[in-house]
């Protein structure tokens, strides 16, 4: 497949993903609904339950389970079977990895003895010039939590253990980390590192922990329990936000300056999470452990591995960020996903449309408007969706945005 057609293939996969094969329940929020609406009557579904898709309508999949048919939200099911969460920054010690590492070591010794220049084929592509993995590792080290403590003495060195509360979920340690998840995170890490080379990350620990606490809440009710969602702040006057495969999300300082409430902030984060949850980046095939480790052995010490095939795909995804944008259908679907996610955890469903209304009148939003559907179209659809959402019985989250908004630019 030609590189310039790769992105369209990825988009096609993202759009059609839920129309083929079985889907698996991944959230205790999942219900078999009588209508394609979050607030419709329904019966609870068990995590891991297998559903057979029959059709789609917007954010919902019509499914059959045993002798029953109904609708289920795409936010709570996945085409991937349940798997354990992938912990970022942890090197696998599995027997498979150990064997592959020995094979790779033997291969490099043989290649050297024969005078073969395998490093030219497997070497990191522009690691020093195109990627900033050091900043990405800082973001990955920020503790994930649904609660934010006021540790104002340390703004740069995260050193706090994970805190759990009612929004948190527990991983089933008996399940493996899916190979598809590993491949997705690997691609997303490299794309995120490429983005951080273009925009410097803001290393404000307290602010970053606050943003990640929101993502933690939202992620806890979604189908992607296999991912650690990470939100970083990048320095740019442009009003924009970015979503990378594997759960790496970024907000510009320009966008943060325009946000008025925590509900607006949650709406933006949930929109970007929606792209990941709904597989708008397509499927990621399990990578070859032997090739990965071989690439690592042949790369400079301390560097990250980005092989040539991955670099080509990353370049196409980067063009999507700054030039082509995503398909209109998936952007509107991510908007709908945002409303569904925020309302499940207690945020007003009006947040995203409120922000878009502000953004439509703001300078500095040219890139966002270039790569997204017309703002008036997005707002009109959001207003229709918002009208169908009921917050009855959902605890409302206290707005803490006023404690953080003045930190932007400091």
C-alpha cells in the first residue's frame, strides 16, 4: 500500500471496526438497551460477555446476546477481548521476550562476523532529530489518580503512588496484556514523541496530575481498561488538542487559556479519548518481539526504537494532525462520545459545545478549524445529543478549574 494512502486505510478501519466480528463487554456501565440512547431502558451486561453485532446507528451497535437483541454503546464494548492494563515504562520479562532477546543477540553477532550492515536496515530513524522521548518519559512518570493532592513543593519530579477511589478499576492480573494493545501503545508513544519534538512539554507536575485525574475518571467508565490514558500540556498559542494511539493526549496552552470551566476541560479531553476508545486510528497488529528486540540491540544505547515502517505510518498520522484532519464522521462520533463519557462521571454534557462556541470566535483556532468539521455543524449536533442526556442520580463533580487556570503560562 502506498504511504499516501495509508491514512485513508486507517480511517476506513476506524469507521468500520464495529461492523465486523464479535465485540466484548469491557465496562460495568454496559447495558443491553431497548433503543440507541444512553438513557434508554436496559439490562446490565457482564464484563467479558460476547456480543454479536447486527448493525450500527451513530455511537451504538445493535447486538444479539443469547436469544436477546438490543443496543449497546460503543463506549463500553471493544472488538478486542478483555486484557490486562499495559503499564507504561515497564520492560517485559516474559519467557517470550527472553528467548527473543537471545535470538536477537545471536543474530547481531552472526551479522557482525559476516560483515553484514544490518544496522542500516534496523537502526532508529531520526531518533535524535525527530522525537523527544525524554519529555514523554516525564509524562509517563506522572502518577495516575482520580484524586489530586496539593503537593505544591515539587513541580517537576513525580514521586507519588497511585491512589484509588470509587472511579478506579482493578486489573485482572490473570489476563495477559494483549499484543494489539502493545502494538498500539508503541505506535502512539512514537507519534507522541514526534509531537513533543515540535511542541515543548510543560513540566508542571501539579497541573498535569490534575488533568490526568480527569482522564482517569473518564477512562474508568470506558471500554479501554487496557490503556493508561495520559494527558500532557504542550506550549503553543494555537487552540488545539491532539490524540495519539495508545491513550496519549495533549492540550495546547492556547486551548487551556480559552477554557472557562472544568466541564469544558473534561469535554475536550473526552473528545480526544473518544478517538482512542472508538478505534479511529484503526487496528494495530501484534508486533514481532524478535524484530523489536533486534532493533533495540542495533540502535544507539539509551535510544528508543522506531523502525522504518513505523516511521512511515507516524509521518502520515502527523499530516492528519496538521493538514488533512480526520474524517467528518469520526470527529462527530468523538463529539458524541465526549458527551456520553462526561455525563457518566458527573460533568455537565454542555461543556464541549460551550468551549466550541468560545473557540469559534477566537483568534488562534485556525489549525483546529482546518482539521475539524465546521464548528456550527458540531455545535448543532451536540445540542441535539445533549438534550437527550439525563444527569438524574449522577453525583456532580466539584469544579476545580479556578484553582488551575491561572497557572497557564507560568
